[in-house]
C-alpha cells in the first residue's frame, strides 16, 4: 500500500488522460483536428493572436485516437513510476506539467519561425520531460538508479526521437523541448540521496 501511494500522481495523470479521452470520444471524433482545436489543442494563431495561452497546458491531456493515448500512457506509467518514487509527488507533478508546457512552447516558437500552422496535442512533451528527469537522476547518481543505467535511458531517448523523426505528423520540437525542460527542472529540484547525506553531515 505504501509503495502504491508513492506513485499516486502517475496513476492519477493516467486516469485523467483516459477520462478526458473517453469524454471527448462520447461527443465527437478525437481524430478530427477541428474538433480537437475546439476542445483545447495547440493551434498557433489562437495562442498568439487570440491570447489563448491555456492551450499550452490543456493540449497535454488531449490525444488523437486510442493508439496515441495508449502509447503515451504506457510510457507515462513506466517512466513516472521511477521518477515519482525518487523525487516525490509535488516535484514530479511540477516537472511533468511544466516540461509539457515547455515542450509546447518550443513547438510554438518553431512554428512561428518556420511559418508553419499546425494543430498538435498529446502528453508526449511531458513524457519526454520524464525521460529528461530520469537522465538527470542517473547523472546525479553517477550512472546508476535502481535497475536503470545511463546507457539504458540514452538508448530509450535516442530510439524515441528516431521514431518521432522517422514518422509523419509528429511534433518533434515538443519532444525535444519537453526533454530539455525535464532535464533542467530536475537538475534544479533534485538532490541525490548521497548529496543529502553529505549536506546533513556538514
């Protein structure tokens, strides 16, 4: 029971994403871009010209179809379990949500620069933020963290980025931005157990 409570935010986020998806499925088609924009997906003209900055947040909880949802939720469960147990609920939520916002912001700026107008949604920016968080945790623990290794997380990141860049319709800038924000935020917020022990001794 105690261990299950340690990952309550990860489970809660998965439940929220599923509820949002089921709710939208009942009233429309989640693979319809216009329908998704009407319900909070990222769309640069609405954010920049319309001042609808909430879309940087709400789009994290929207998914284009069941496959999109399942892919992100499997990764959220696998990565979030490790990160939340190590850094705690509040820091985990902060890193997850703001890495997602940061990823969306990077995507938005790129689309403005390249003059692309796209509609995007999904938790993948936040999920990549958890990859960045795990990478930072491993770095601060000198390459080892439970059953995870530095090489393992590097392979996961490279493979995930490769899949994104080799597929069409993927918001790769949101992935890269989420990864970098997750890495940075974890660097600022996380202290390894060894560093805590040293500080306590001093």
